[in-house]
């Protein structure tokens, strides 16, 4: 497939079925520095409504990434929980595919673990247990909504300035109550996805 098969207008019409008003104009966003990179594209620190935010920018445009973008936006519009990263909305215009989230200054649990291994920032047990409990609460909330994350790993657990953990990255999530129309749909829930080490 190529990106010509899905236009910005078609993506918008698919997402607007959500009851949440998600649409943000690119003009409202001021990009600052790049803070991350992944298979989908890059993450920037940005300003939106006089607030520092994280902006996930889809740069590798192909059908698979656009489908994942659409899926993640549709999942995020229905999630509000203290242990799930706050989603502010998305930009879909002129070839721009951006998601805007709250900015979490302590990065990911992956970063924290590796800093701790280097003895730069030792993790105390009570902090470790709090983080584990918060991740479990976030996952319990998702499961109560009939959703499975399918890519839970330290890099997808983000931390506030007080080390409160929030689950992020929902592009591979699936609803458990979706009926499997075919053997292919059925195998989609049991096929290996996510990150191999986890």
C-alpha cells in the first residue's frame, strides 16, 4: 500500500466518529527540540496553549504507519486516567500527522533504569514499588475498557517530575471485545507483536 490510498480528509472523517474534540491546528503548535526517535518518526518538545507538550510526529509515511496513527488516536480519545499519558489532540493537515501529549520531564522508565545501573540515579525500593503499582493501575484501567496494550515495556512508561508513572504508546492496542470476522482477524490477536525482548 502507499500513502495515496488514505488522504488527510479520509483520516479525519474516520477519527471524527469519536465524541471527543481532538483536532488541533498546526499553527497553534510551536516546535522546540527533538527529544526522541522511533520507527514511526520523531518526538519533539513543543509549546501548545502556553504549555510544554510532547509532540509525536509521523515522518515515515506508509499505510501501516498511518493505520497505527489512526488506531492510536481513536484509542487515546477514549482514555482518561491518572496512569495513562494525557492526550490533547492531533494535527492532520497538509501531510502533517502529529499527536500532542502532556510533556513528562523525567523521560521513560527505560531511561531511569539505565541511569540507575550507571549509579547516576539509584532507584529506592519504595519508588520502584510505586512505579510498578501505577503501571498496574494504568493497565487495569485499560483492561476495564476492553483494551490490551500489546507493547508494554520500560520505554513506554513515562515519568512525571515526581516519578509518577504513566503508560504511553497505544498504536498496537486492540479491543478484546471486537468480534473476529475471519481466521486472519483471530490470528491477529495471537500473532507476535510489540518488542521482542519484552
